[in-house]
C-alpha cells in the first residue's frame, strides 16, 4: 500500500479476508548490457520474498507469506514449474527501506533466485525498485499502491495504483449508480487523498458527470469537516467522493455529512477498509468503497477455491494481503513457464511484461508502468458491515 500503509489498513487483517497483459509494451526494449543473469538450472526454482514480518506492519507481511506458501504448496503438489520444485527464500525487512534494500541485494546475489515476491509496503518497495532494474531481477509487489513508485522495468505490481481507484469510482458513479451531480472532498496534504481525488474528477468529467463542488481539508487527519460538507449539501450533489482513511471517514466525515442533511452516496477508496463506525450504523448506508478482494465475490470462480484451500492450510480465513500475494506467486509461475525450460532473469521479465493472467483478485492488464488495469471490487456498507456489491471491470 502507500506510505500511510499502517494507518490505511490497520484492521484489514482482522476484518477481511491477476491477469497480466501489458498493452503496448512487449518488454523487449530494455537494454541488456551485462549479459544473461541466472538461469534456472537443476531441479529447483527459487523465489525470494521480502515482507514486513516485524514492527507495526507485521500482520500484513505475515498474511502475504501465508499466501505465498499456499500457492507454492499447490504448485509443488501439481508437479512444480516446468517439472521443478519451487523453493521460497523468505526475508523480513521490518518495514524499513534500508533493510529491504539489503534483503534484495542478498537475494539478487544468489544466482538461483529467478524472481522476488514483495516488498510489502510502498516505502520499502520504492527502495527496491531501482535495485531490481540494476540487477535485472524481477520483483512483483503484491500490495504497494503508491503512484510515486518507479515501476515498469523490473518492478511490477499485483495491486492497482491509488489513482486507478479514482477512475473506477467515477465509472461506478456514472455507469452503475447513474448519478449526474458529484462532489469531492479531499485532504490537500496527503498524496493518497489528493491524488485519488484528482483522478476521480478527471474521469468524472470525461464521463460527462457534473462536478458541482470541490472541497478540501488541510490534511487527511482533520476531525472537523462540517463547513465543507454544508457547501457540498448546498451544491445539490447526489454523490460525494471522499478519499480518506477508515479512521477519519468513519467517525467524522460520514456522520458529519449526514448531520448537515447530505443523504446521498458517499464513496471512498481502499482506505475505507475496516471503517471505524459510530453507534448509529444506519448513517453508513449508501456508503461504498473500492478494494482488491472480497470473500463474498461470487462472480470470480477462483475465490471460493482459494478460500477453501487457505482454510485447509491455515485454519483461518484469508484477507486481502493473502489473496494478493497468492496471485503474485501464480503471476511469477506463469512468467517462468512462458520464459522456457531454463530461463534467465531477463527472459522472466520479458515473459511477465507480455503475459495475461486471471487471479483471485481479478482479471487485469499491466500498463506501461507495470501496474494493473484490473477489475476492482466495490463493497457496500449494509447495517454496519461491508458486503460485496459488484465488480467494476476495466474500460
């Protein structure tokens, strides 16, 4: 996720539980001035992983490792990759960019490692991105959503970018809810909030929606929004896009919107996961948010099989991080198989950039930055609980 990761998803592991096609990018334009690196010789294929398994974001890293291990167990039971068993070399970066860099350098120095799964959060992933390019070793980040991460060469993502959610929310408002007048409220001091809001407004205008009001707060951590919400209510907006975090949208923005008379739809991004609620749960009806995965998604046949397999292996339910990391392994598997019997790291990169993939977290394509244009899950709050509403597919 982005650099506000620990605030953004602090309750997701308790509360919740990828098709890759690069349009217009064959992956063959990268210069290869140091020859081929690391062919998969012998009877074993090694995948490295870098996750945050200690510190404040440890729950996220542990959930990712569980997803990695499940996928690798399934792959090995089915005969491995190209007939070779898969081995996981797992490293903990403690949520620290320096630790993450050191871990990646260690893995890249091991010629048996064909790809790296991770890192977990955006700050550590940003540190690894240039190292992946330098070593020509693919890294696939399951959940690092920040737009600022330099990707598209040897760094790829399983998750969508923050700004992509804004586009999807606008499409949901126009195509599914069929509203006409929309308003936006965002925190100017937070790249996640302001960037997502900007992409929503841009897409909304392209779709013919009338952005009747645009309000902001000085940060994404304020607790008082009544003056902005009164203006939004007076504008005649039917729909409010408010990209904040669960800890602000839940106890402050949504109740305050209702208190000034706004009874329309409120929608947010994946920062709404684990939404903190007041005692009056009826205030949260007509609240929606975008996310990566839902265990209640009946439209994706892979979800039920994944949940059954995860429960059997872990005696618990998977969350979003486990689902994203599970897909990450299968993305790597598909690329390695496509690359050939004994592929080099460069060949794995080319195969990943040109591939198509369907996973538990949706069907998607990778754009030129290595980020998915993928199906997005929309959850709706009903009686205080998030339930599956629909899947919004890429345009």
